[in-house]
């Protein structure tokens, strides 16, 4: 039941919020891969860490910008 409400909530989100969510998701996946590759001592692990953290940083800046720009912060996820 939790998954159904989570998916329904994502479907109700405005496209801009969905894009921010996808940026966070991609950043989290790339950062996790970077950590895994760091533990395995691969040479290209820092690339994944840098790109993943950049995605997370951009998504965070977009979310803060949207929250500051929005007048009613209670309905942030609704639009």
C-alpha cells in the first residue's frame, strides 16, 4: 500500500518537482556507485563521486530556489 501512495504522490507532482526528484535520484545512484568503486579501488571512482554530487547539488539549488520563489511553502510539493 505504501508503494501505491508513493507512486500516486509522484504522479500528482508538477513536472518541475518530478525533474528535481529525478536529479536527486540520479545523483544518489552515481554517488553510491562512486563509493562502491572507491571501496573496490577503481581509478574512475572519483568521476562518479564528482558527477553524482554535482547532480545532488544542482537539484538542491533548484529545490531551494523553487521554495524561496513560492509564496505558500505549505503547498510546495503540490505545484
